[in-house]
């Protein structure tokens, strides 16, 4: 790793009166009205943010990015590290502003039919791929069909199914051809999307990276190699310049991006550093400008020493443990509840994480739009009452001193996960007499083994893809490919599926609450805490947007001239 990743010369001062937004996985409030035409001005860097600011001649940024991305194909990526890069490279029909509100992306406007089942999008004039070739509605049609096609094996095909686009589920299940998907190009600029049923938050879903366009000709020419340097063509604010696996991914400005003139950063380098302490070392050596996280053990001292460089914001996400309900004893709800009830969430949040994480007793974060948290009985109990109930349930299930339960926690080998797992293991041993082993592997192995069902208990996290409770609760649908617990409930599926198409806001909120209570009553997982976004950001980086999605878009940022 070189001492300095910045290699792009300055491109001079730019016109800075508007800011292009990029796609985002969590959106703010949007009211979809019948026959509503939507258009808005999209800004690059907010004018107010630049008042009295002298920009550096060197507009390059280096970001820590956790693990090496699994893919740069927006329809094949799975992790947050992948998504951080994808949202700089690709842009869907819509995006969001700094406050989380839905705004136009590649589409300049859209309208909705009176029955809220047909959406018509008008693309911006002169859209181009990064190689200068035209980008049209045909590219979106191809991309949506590719996402739905079971041959693609897209990780987020379940997401498309939940969008209710006509025939999406049947295509994904191999029952209909991709050409029957309800996405049509009426002409080069007009895209029509039809739904099987009205979804109140449908437009919010279109900002997800899996819904971005991909180039058909290059995918057909290169296959999976289309994402390599020299082959990859994008439609976002940046394009791929270089990629050294496990070292760096460098993106440069895409001059063909529709709002390129309003972007400030010329080059951004993503550095994969999975260990937070090593990443922090790079930060202190001025080799990166922004971390992906903050080391637990250094947080308090850093907060005192560099308060202006620490950025903490809530996330619509939850940290939890899967229970493998396909194997004994985790097929017994009494065992699952006993394990969950014994976890001291307050201790973990306050004394292990110590960065503002909130103890979680449910799955959906309370701050999400349209969610009213149900009363969860075990949350209302004292810790002693929960522990007493856990011992009773475990004994009832046949486990005790003469027949101690033995479990293994699988986790990826990061310091924070290890500290949490060891703390929980001690809680289970002390209160329930359980013998606990930990299995630490890299993240790819954790994903593979958990998907395959080769685990007892597995560490995981879930981040909302848009600002609606369905984006959290949909994980527990029986046909969700990421529901690694093996738990299925026809009752839960019916409640949530009905909620997702209910137009009455209050009724939908009640149904979401019921769905939340239903899954918690079955406890196929143990919620532990809701995440926060925690980063160190150099003071010369301007435009950092704190929000509850933790999607930091490089084209929103700028480098301030160093006075020294």
C-alpha cells in the first residue's frame, strides 16, 4: 500500500450551484398521489455548504471501505462495502436528497395512474453511459428483466419480487419468461412500470442499487468479466479507473454523467481494510480521509481528542443472531426464547459498543417512518424476571445441569463481533449453564455457511433498503433468500403481505406492528442492538451528510483547502 493514494491532478474550480444525488438504500417520506407529476432540482453540493469555503486544488478523496467488495455488478453485490462503491458508479430512476427525501435520478419526472398501479417515468435528456453511448429506457428494461431472471441468480431478486412489478415473482420462480415483466419502453425516454397491486412505497424502492441500469452489450460480450477495468461502463457520477484486489479501487469523474459539471471530487479511492484498528492507523497516518468505522477500544479517547472528526448518526438497521430453526434444539421456540431473554442488551450497547447503539428487543427500529412499536412482553420485564423465565423455558425444553445445552456461535473475525460473542457466551454460561463455542471465520465463509444452514447460531446484521417497516420485516418472509433461519410462518407472511398493499396509513401501521409482534413471539433470531453509523472524517472533507442510511455519496463531498 502506497503512502498516498491521491493521484489525480486538480480540474479547477467548478460551477457549484446544484448537487447531483445518487441512489440510496433508505428513503425519506414520499406521498404518492394519483396522477402526480414529480420534478425537482437536483443539487451536487449545497450552495450554503460552500459559503466562505476555499476549495483545494487537489479534489481527491481516500475512503476506508471495510472488506474487499464481492462484485461491482449492482445486481450481484451483497455487502455494504459493495454498495458504497455501487452508488458512486450507478444511478437508478430515483435517488434521495440529504434529508432522505425521494428525488429524481436518471428520471427527471414521473406520474402515477389513478389506481396507483401504473408508473410512467420520463428520462432526462441526453443520458449517456460513461463510454459516451446513449442510455435509453431499453437499458432499464433489460436490467429489470436481468434482475428477475432466475438464470442471473441475483442476490436481491427477492427485493424485486416484493416490489409487486407485474409478473416479477412468477419470473423469479421460473414460471414465466423475463419478457413478460411489467416494465416497458414506450419510447427512448418513456418507461412504464406496471404493478400487480398498488404498493404505497413503490417509488422509494427504485433507488436501490439492484434497480440501476446495466449495459446489455457488455454483459453479453464479456460475461462476468464486464465489471473489470477497461470493460466496466457506468451511468453514475464516477467510473472505474483501477482495481487492485485487497489494495484499492479507484474511481474517477464520469464526464458523461448528466450532472458532472456540478460534481466536485475528481477521484475517489476505496481502500479495503477489514480491521478497524488497522484502518484507524491509516487514518492517523493521513493515508485515508474517511474511515468506515471507529475502533471500539479507541472511541472514548478519540471522542475527547478529535470531537470534530467523529460523525455518529442512527441507522435503520439491527444487529442480531440467527437461530438455525432447521436443527435441534433451535427448532424449539422455548430454547430460542431462553437464549434471547438472557442477553443483557443494555450491557452490550453501553459497555462493549459504547458508540450510541440502542438495545434492541424487536427487529424494526422505532424511528422508521410508518412504524408503531408493539408492546413486547419480555422487554417490559426486569432483567431478573427475564433470566428466571429463560431458566424455566430451558428446563421445560429438557435442558439443565444434568443435560447442559451446547451451542456454537459463528461470526466473522472482527474485534467488535468477537467481544460481543464472548460477552453473550458468558451470559449464557452464567445464567443457563450453557456450554458455548465460538467459530470465527472471514465474512465470505460466514455468508456461505449461514446460507447453507451449516451453523447453530450466526452473527448477522440487516439494513433497511428504504424507509418503510416492510424493508426490515420482509427478511422474515418464507421466500426471502436471506431468511437463513429456516423459520417460516404462513400467518406472518399473510399479515405482512397484506400490510404492504394496504393504502390506509393507520391500518398499515397496525398491521406492521402485528407482523413485528408475530415474529418476535416466535423468536427465530435474537435482536441485540440497532446500529449507528460511526466514522472518522478529516476536517478538510466537506459536505459529509449524516443520515440514518449511512450512504455517503462522493459527489456530495468536496475537499477544503488546507490553511496550513
